[in-house]
C-alpha cells in the first residue's frame, strides 16, 4: 500500500522522528524451564495449540506469581495451570504448586472477581468457570458459567474481558466464542448476581452474531459511553464488530446495538485492488485491540490489529472516529521472508517513559496456515513502535530485544517485580509462552497505579486517570483496562511515564462511581495502590434479602471531596427504579452519611437504586435482589 495514495501520510517537509538511540537492556527473557511437552504443537483438527501466561499475586506477599496454561487434551499440562514464584533476588522463577483445572481449560484472567481481595481464575475453552481464590494462594470451589448455548463440544471460549457492564458496582465478565456453529452466539455477557454467582445474558447484545472470535473488548470511551467489540473472522460471514450501549430495558439493564465507529474513508476498506473493496472492518479479521490517548488531546484513541494492518483511529467527543492508519510505519510489517506479518494481541504502553504511549504488537500465523501452505507467512515476532506524536511511529524492535521468531498470538501486560514498569508475557500457537522482564533504561522515570474500588468495581476498570508529572506541565490521560488480546486479560495496572520528574505532582482518578479523587507527590519506580473513598455502603453486602415485605437493605451514602474528606454540605437523594420494593423514607442524614432504607416487596425480583448527590446521579446504580 503506497503512502502517496493515502490521506494522512507525513510530508517530506515534516521533521524526522527522534526516537531514543538506546533502550538499555530492553526486555530480558526470564522464561522458566518448562516441563517436556509443554505445549504439544498440534491439537484437535491439526490446529496448533494456543498458549498464554498471566501474572497475579496469588499468596498476598506483594510479588506476582506466573501462571502458564495450555488448552490441549494431548499435553502433559492439560487441565493444569503451571505456577511459578518469582525470586526477586535472583530475578528468576521457581516452580510452585500447580493449580488443577477442568479438562482443556485455559486461564483467561487472574484477578479479584468477587471483591474479597484475593485473586481468582477465570478459565475458558469448553468449560468456562471461575475458580475462587483463598488466602495464602490456595484455590477452592468453582462456579461454572452456564448457558444454553455454551455446551461442551459446541463452544470454545478463547477470549474474555472484564467490565461492570450494568453499572451496579460489581465486576461482570464478557466471554467470546471462537467456535462456529449455527446456535453458538459470539458474545456472552455474564452479569454478576451474587457474591459468587453469574448469569449469562447474550440477549443484551442485539444482533448478536455467531462465533468465530479471537478477542473481545469492553471499553468505556469517555463521554461516548461503553462499547463492546467482537473481534474475529465471523465464521465466514460479515457480522458487526462493534456494539454500543444504546438503551436501558424495562429491567434496567443496558442493550447494546451494532454500529460502525470507523469513517467511510478508513484505510482498511482498501484492498489490493479497487475491485475488492472492504465495506467493514470485519473483512480484515480484527484480532486484538487497545485504547488510550495516543496524541495527548485527552480523548481515547483506538488501535485494532487487522490482517495485515495495524489500524489506528483518533477519538473525539462523538462516536465517529478519524482514521489515522496511514503513515504510521505499521501498515504492513514484514517477516524475514518478505511477507506481511499478522498482528494479534496489542497494547499501548509508554516504554521509554516520555509521557507518550508506544505500541507493542505480537504477530503470528492463523489456524488456516496449518492446512493451507499458501497462507503460511513463516516465523514472526513481536514489535515495538515508539510514539513520535501525531500518530507517527518508529520501529524500535531491535532495541527492545522482543524479536524472538515464532508464531505469537497473546499479549499480557503486568508488573512482576513492583518496580512500576510494564513486564510482558507473549503466548502463541504451538509455542511456549515467553516471559520478558522490563529492563528499559532511557533516563526517564515512571510509576504504576493499581486501583481498588469500593463503590465502583473491585478493579476500578472503566476509571480514568489523569496525571500531571509537574505542576506547570501538560497532563496525561489513561484508561483503567485498555487492551483486548486472544487468550488472556492483562492486569489493569496504569503505567505512567514521568519524563525527567521523579514523582507525579498530581494524580486525579475519576472512578466509575463518579467520585473524583486527587493525590500528590507519588514517587517514581514503584506501584501505588489507590483505594476509592467509599461513596455507597450496602448492608447486607450480598445485596440479597428475602421477599417477605418487611426486610430492609440499608445504604449509607458519604459524599467526598477530591482529598477524601467528607462533604458535609452535600445533599443526597435516592430513588428505587426498575423493579419492586420501596423506600422506607427519603434519604436522611445520620452523622457524616446519608442513610436510605429499602423495604423488600412480597414477591421475588430485583430493584435498582439511583443515588444523586447535589442533583447529579452517581455512576454506580446498585441492584438489590428479593429472593423467594
């Protein structure tokens, strides 16, 4: 594809990019020794087996454990997640006790899904379930994610996203089905309905396509609202790829309708010839996505991995996005044999800590290459592209040391050693996952933020973080939870580049609840835990009461200033909507908090409470359940 034929290419008069001349030691491969046969190269239907890895603090000692898993009934590790503890002094991994899983299970996410402060495991493939974590790194009971269309042998869940889809303050799960069958819907929102209970609601996605997904996304893109992404090949069809929250049903739950946020002149619509136009992004097999503020304007931008293009879309206040794919140096990245590589998992990370997010992408062949030699590109590799501003990038892969050849697909981003910079795990097809410790050194400093929600969901996903490295300098904007990859969900850490500053002058967190929190003087070189000041406290915490006509749920609402202090002058109102029950009385002040009592009805059901502070509705609307 010639740059001259495309809008948005950089002219000859524009200044050349000036990327760093060195990244220090770059990324250092510290992959532990794996047992023989991990993974078996080929599984069912002669398709190479997908592998993935994740990092999570399983035992509560502050250091992340490494989990590696493979979905393959022929491999020694089938039905098991291998666990390794990180020896910080030796900078290496030591084998730990493995975690038994159900047959052909892949660990899609290691995160606190029930808000108890302990990491749980979300597993996929033919038996999606949540394995609940316990104190000390053990795992106990599990909850199967059940659905009429998620049947063994008819479904293969290989993609997941975490998000509070119904804004009730509890974390929900979005699963994507990779298997093609007439009755297998692609998107499955599992809404949390109790401490460890979920219900499948694929009906919330209008025009829900059939399977064929590689990755799914659930992103809150500022004032534009929430968007879901179904990224895959569409089982040979051209189904919609994007859905936005368009309405609330009579049950108070959102409905997501199909739409296209990409412009009519998008670069991906051009094929090799004018005779083969591409009407929508689906015909380019979207395979991964990431969102963040790439150009520093405060709006969230989007990048999508296509075949073979890395597409970029600039965000604005409205949904229609501007295409900025041309002239990025990522239109078609070549493998050693000269053919364009196929990008999959991608992430936006400020690797040189200069305040601009750079682009990491992993590349590999797809399943078709197992049976069709004509589609085989050959060995491929991960790439790093430095952000030079205005959607212009420079290839720094050689300096990053991420060029290991193979067939790569999944990309996990986390921090294994608490030093505030991003470490990576790259998984693939028929490849053992590789673990890369970040040893990039450019003279700049950075930090990481981990959010813990109280009124908002436990991981703070959907929050927006704004950072001022210096009081007089410009701000930077980051989403919490910003990538969609095959096989794995990244840790929702926020990695911040401070440039020459050694502490962030000011950090503002806008929580999904609407609470705004500000912190000052956060030092570089570490991970900071930021806990949300509690706005709404609910008794009972299970949110379940008997439908006996007299039981009461009690909500305590405490408005807060950005510094965490109580706003005693604020006024609070509450309303019960979308269901049964009644308020015992209007909200009343009791000490620092306002108290709302909700009386259960005599018939089972549920109801949603809307809280307003000084007339502004909170972003979290708790749901209460009345049980028969």
